[in-house]
C-alpha cells in the first residue's frame, strides 16, 4: 500500500486535526485507496492505470479534507482519540502502570481479607460477573493488539466502549446494593428487633462496605483498562500509518 504514500503524505500535511485523530483518517483513506486499486485491477486495468483511477476516485481536495476535519473535531470519537494521545512520555506510562498495579493489588487485598466471605453481599456476584467480562474482553483486545497477524488495524478500537458500559454497570449495581442494604437494615431491625438496632450495625456496615468498596474499585479498574487499551490502539495505528508512509515510527 506504499504506492499511495505520496497521496497520504499530502493529506497528512493538510489535515488540521490533532493526533491520533489524523492517523485514523489516514488509515481510512489508505484502506479506501487500496480497495479502489484492487477493484480496478479486477476490471482488467494494469497497475499504473489502477493507481491513477484510485487516486482520482479518492482525491484529497481541500474541501473534502476540511469536511473530515470538522467531523473529527466535533465527534465523540475525536474526543476519545485526543484522550488516547495524552500518555506519551516514559514517566507518564510508568505512572499509569503504577496506578493500574495499585488498583489490582488493592482489589486482591480486599477479596483475600479473612472477613470478606463472612459478610458477603448478594450484589457482589453481578459485580464479579461484570469484572470477569471486562477482564476477558481486555485479554481479547490485548491479543488483537499484540498477537494479530494481517488483521485490519482499524478493528482494534471496535467495541472498546463495552468496557465503559461494564464500569457504569458496576457502579449502578453498587448503588442498587447500597439502597437495598440500607432499607433492609432499618426495616428488618426496626420491625423485628429494635433493641438490637445498633448491635447489628457493625455487621451491616461490614457487608455494605465490602460490597461498595469492591464495586467502586472494579469500576475504576475497568475504566483504567479502557484508557490503556485506547492508548495502545492509538500507538498501533500510528505505527501502521508510519509503515504505509515509509517513515520511522
């Protein structure tokens, strides 16, 4: 696909949008140019003619590039692209990894606490299921990023919003669990054993605290996974476009 490097380089200089949004646009253009080139080859054109027709069909006019710029500056995807480019230096990456490691260790510490299973909330099971789904999805995306062989690099970002859904769902379940345990504590204890209201308070607090802390920690960890994958996707896209342009990443 380096046959279109001059077209992509020209577009790169005219696109007035920040990275990695610009890389995303160039990858789309490169794919469209290659598809058009293969189509004209299948119609009997020689390679030179197929290249010429592909470039004519997907010309990088100033008006078209301005339109692409407006789309990516105002879209949610453009905002996510800009966010994924915020981690650049080695220190920033190290800090991000330290935060992720801290979140994982803190979660493991909570689950391994000897009192954890003594005060087990039923809401922990859906929270754990959401966390497991997020972990499996993250592992799949890491495989796509580091183990892909000839796959479309544009597919790496596909479905990343699912992690934000898992994080939001974890927070929603945690909130529902808080309201459930709150009303259950006062209703059951006030009606059945009002004299033991404060005696049972410690057990109620332990059950609800474990549930809420774990739910919040897993939601934050899932959001961090989303941010890391977004950054890795941007880096992979950047390397891909640099290879197409014949420059060093």
